């Protein structure tokens, strides 16, 4: 077997002081009639305490996986990736020793079932492949301990039945999908655990501090990451998933402790349209075995309600568009070991046992339904090709003009899904759209991953039901800000070989004694300019276009061009500056031009007042209990990982003692800001007027408006983001009694209330590309993601609404008639100068789940160009205000 970590971890672990004396023995969990190989270490022998006495740590899971690998020829463990905190993501392959000896041959044969051209046949010797994923939400801890038991049982169980199961199946399991979040959660629970279990749900153990362990290092919900994989954890999972193409998949979760137990299928009214009836029928058939398991354990449960199977980015739904049958298991749970509520006392041991029994049931069901599952896999991909050929749309063509780095990110995402893309070798026209040869790409539908392709490219607007568990759309070309069109034929002569995504490094610039310049269009242009400023260099932004004389000829530069001076205006020596720019060209894919003169044939000269100096951003993101951690984490990730901007995180309850003068920007993510009070609002306002930039999103923007940072109307301020939904605001009374609401039955409650929410849809916006906050966009058309009903009116300042919603805004996803009536013409982004500073408001989260690249340039513009635009009535050199027309200059 393979060894991937230090052999020092392969010895039994001694945990000196285990909490609790009442933890259940191993016999509580394991089948009574099952025998086990005594040479295989048990979880308890490895950990040094009884399961359930405390929450296992992620490092101990890795160590136990290696112990099993060393002890048995039925197991191999490997590290398939690393988290942001460099914790290993460990995977195990469990099957018979005979299968392990020919594992690669078995895998290759299994993959032929997903390749229609292979004309694969199914024989009785082919093992079924089972995928078990535990703990994608790090604070749903019972699944992690259950993973230890599952590893042990599948490896150590003896007897004819156990060996027959190992021979007939290959189990691929990741015992901790989210080690960073789990590390945070387990540390909190163990830190606050008592010798005598405390069942009071108000105990500190049961109320973890912000941020909870649900998300990863940047607080992302990794269960929404299977489609885009912006984080390292899902990239690792998907690589393993595609390597094995499993037949059945189980995703282990927890829900509130006063619930029972849920297993798939989900609600029948909201199913992804590319999950076929055959898949659903097989899923329902196998689910009967889970009901039988829970019946035997006398556990209450439910199915076919509440949770849906619509969003393919979720771990239980993604397998169904990839030839597998997927299951979601939701255990009753809580944060802590033992809690009491109206349903009784819920223990960690009972939760571990329940998940373990369902993991065993999944593995057993896979073997029992082996033939059906293997045939389903083969038929699924053959049917996919037939469905593709029957569609009116036969291909998609797309481009990212001026931004090869964003195109790289999109092509790399397609490649991870095994979707074939071709570079266009001739121009492709679709109505008024023109896709240039060499810069555009084609994805034909007629390929095995047809269902994945449709989920990535489609723009659905009609739905069976208006109740969504998560977002109602996720169209990736719109999210990435690409130009895209559907084609009724596949331009086979327009495509070259299959594209393998390669980062587009640029050549070093020619040496200049005067200045350099590069476009702001690139996804990584903000990172490039920040590297210059952080190194002590100086850079400027051109607020108007010009034609530059470069070392290679004349080049047309658009507004937003970054100009880097050489000489007394530069903080770096010419040689050091050129070396840094050469590195930027290579690492960030930025084409940098050398300009030997400041005189331009057309447009502004380089010394114009319209070429504004930039300052290195020093942002502070407000965090803490009242802040929605997803939004805060996504903004933090954007600044830290994409732009490499050093970012301070400061909890709201400590903001009063912070020295705000250290920061250029204060960012208010979605949250409740009433705790700031009037004094703190005045302090922030004073800081803004002195030159700071306030950036606020969602309810942060509402707070800024209500505290008079910007004069505009709040059309709606209701937030319906997942479990953070807020009550509707009170309507102002005009003295007249409003008409009574219509009488509805209670059965209508869920669908009626869901119909007024915006749970994740895509809308058309219009961006002012001449405004510095709109720089980097070549077209006024922009796709905006929205997951709340925070709707802002346009300001009295006619220049301040940088992005407004279009007259007919719906592009994809569900939106009610009520909300549709409010959105057209409303403000998506507002930018106002205030004294020497600025206030920039976003109606929604522009960094949504780290893949909405269509909007993130707006955030970067707010970081770098927030003082590069003028207030109403202001001229260059003035601070704005009533005297602006008379200040400075001619």
C-alpha cells in the first residue's frame, strides 16, 4: 500500500485526557453478528478514547487512514489535495486485496461505461464504485466520526458476506471533505466540552463563535462548489470523482437537533431538468433500503420533501448529471456532544451510529443493485449523446475579448468537468454577434458530458415550482462575464484540436525610459497594479482614452488604462521596475507596453489631470456575529487570493477602538449594523470625508443610506438569503386603512412566501463604462447576480448610478412579478464622493461564491479608483462641494 505522510503518524495515538466517562463502547455502533480482523486497529485503539467522548480532530482522521493503509492490503490512502491552511485532503480506496492488485485495470474498464464510443460490455466481474463523502460542512461533526467507523468496518469485517462485498465493490471515500472548517469546529467543541456532558443548548459548547466551522478557511459553503470549484477542496474532490466515475454517491450532513432524519429522493416538484426519470426511479428504488435500515433502528425519518434536487453544484445532486445515483443524508444534529430539547436527549453517539448505519447501507445497496447501477451508467452516457443530437442548440460559442486570463479560468473549469472545447479557427457570426477566430471557443453538445454542458450554459426562466432550496440559476458564461451564443449547428470546420487550458503568460515589456502602460480589462490587472504599489512603486489610471506611441507602434488605450511612470514620478529604480513588470507579465498574463513619450497623437497626454495617481489599498472588512460570514468570506477571498491585497478583518464590536486612519477602505458586507450606533456612524463619516472609501453591500448599503452617507431611496430592504431571511419592513401609513390581504389557505404558505423571494437569479444591468467604477468593461451590458430583495433607487446625482438594472432585466432564474416590477431602472451600484472620500454601495454581493467574475471588477474599481472620479460640480484639483467650480486651475 502507499504511504504519503510521515511514518511517525502510523503508530497508535494516545489521547491522555478524554472528556466524558459515558461514551458508548464500540459494540453500540457495530452489527452484533459481525466479526472483525483483530490485526486491524479499531478507531478507539487509534484515538485513545471511545468514539463520542469528544469530537475527533482532522489530523487524527488522516493518521487513522494511514494506519489502515499500513495494516491491510484492502485499503490504500492518498492525499488528493490540500486546503488553504495546507491540511491534507485524504482519500481511501477500499476493496478486496485481489482487486487492489489490478486496481488500474479495473478502473480503466469501469471508465469505458462512461465512453459511448468504447462499446463497453458489462460482466459479473466488474465491481460497482461507491462514493462516500463526509463532513463538507465542518460543524456537522457526527459524519466525521461515522467515517472512522465506516473505514474500520469496510476494512476489518470478516466472513463470506464481507469479503463478497469487497470483491464486488470499490469504495472511494473522503472522510473529511472540509478539514479547515472541521478543524475550527472540533477545536471549539472540545475546548468547551465538560467532563459531565452539559445538555443545556445555551451552553457555550453548543454556541460556537463567529465564524462557525461550516465553511472552509474563507468561510465558503463548499457544498455549493461542485460546479465551479473556485476553492482547492472541491478541485481535489472532483479530480478523484472524475478519475473513478462512481455509480452511487452519499453525502453526509446534519440539520437541527429537533428534526429526525432525511434521505433522498428530494421534493418531486423541483428537480434539475437534466436528471432523467431513469435516474430518479433507480434512486427511489434503492432508497427503500435506507428506510428499512432506519426502521430496524426505530429511527424516525422523512423523504421526498423540503430538500430539492435542483442545483447541480451541490454534492448530492452533482452525481446525478454525471451518470451516478446521488443521496443526501441529513442527520439530526447540533454543535456539541449532548443536548436536550423537546424531542428528548440527542447524543453525539446516536448521531454517529445513525450515519454509520446509512453508510453501510449505501455500500450494501451498491452491491445488491450492482447490475442496475452499471447498466445505468452505460445507458446514461449513450442517452446523453442521443439527447444532445435531438436539441435545436447543437453548440455554444463564447469569447472574452481583451481578457485571456478570464478565458483561461473558464476553460480550466470546463476541463475539470471533462467537457471538450475547441478554439475557433474562423470567424463565427450569430445575428449581430461576431466571434473572432483565434479568440473564441466552441463547445459542441454532442459529447458524453452533455448534461453538465447544459447546466453550465443554459439560461432557464421557467420552473415547475417557485420553492427553491438554493439558488434558481448558475449560468456560468454570464457569471464569468463572457460573450456567448447558442448555435443550431456545430461549426466543425471552425474548431481546431481540443483545448487544454494554459495560463496565458505574456512576454516581458521592452525597456522604457519614460513610462509603461497596460489595459485594465484582465481579471488579474488589479493584482498586477497592487504588486507595483505594494513594492513601493507608483501607478496612475487614465480616466479617458488615448492613443499611445509605444515601442511597437501606436496602440489605442481605453479609459482605465494603468500608466506606470519612470523617473522622478516613480518610487522604484528603472531596472527594478522593469524586472517587476516582467514578472507581472509572466505571472498575471498582462501585456505591458513601453511608451517612450508622454505626448499622444489623440486623446489625453500622459501628464494630463485625467491620469490620476493611485494609492495602495489598505482595506478593513467588518466581521463578527452580526455579519453574514459567506459574504464576508467571499469578499475576503477576492481581495486576498485574486488581488493579493493585505486585508484587515475586524469584528464590529471592536470597531470603536480601531484606528481608522490606518485604512483606505472600510467594507461592510451583508449584516445587521444597528450595533454601530450613531457615534460610530459619525466616526466613519468623518473618516470618509477625510479621504476614506466606504464600500457597503446588501444590508450594509441599507445602513449607509439610512445614516445619510448617500441620498437615495430604499425601494425594498428585505433580505431572503437562505437561513438568514429577515422579516419584511413595515409599510409607512398614509392615514388610510390598507385593504385587507387576500385570504389564503395554510397549504399555500410555502409557495406564496417563496414566490416573493429572490433566492438567486441573474439580471441584465447597464454599466457606465466611462465612469472609473465601470472601467474594464467593454460593453455597457452586464450580468448581475442577485439573492436578496435589497433594491436601491437611483440617486439625485445623475452621474452616481454606475450600474442600473435594465428595463427587461431577467436573464436566468426565477423572479416574481412583484419583484420584476421593482427592479427595472433601480441602482445596482452607486458611487458618490463625500468630502475627500467616497461611498460605494452594492445592492447585492458582487463576489458571490468567488465565481461571479462579471461583477468582481466593480469591487476592484472601488478599491483602486474610488477617488479617481469627481463629485457633481467638481473639477480636477477640487475636493467637491458647492465651491467646486471655482476651485483651482484656470
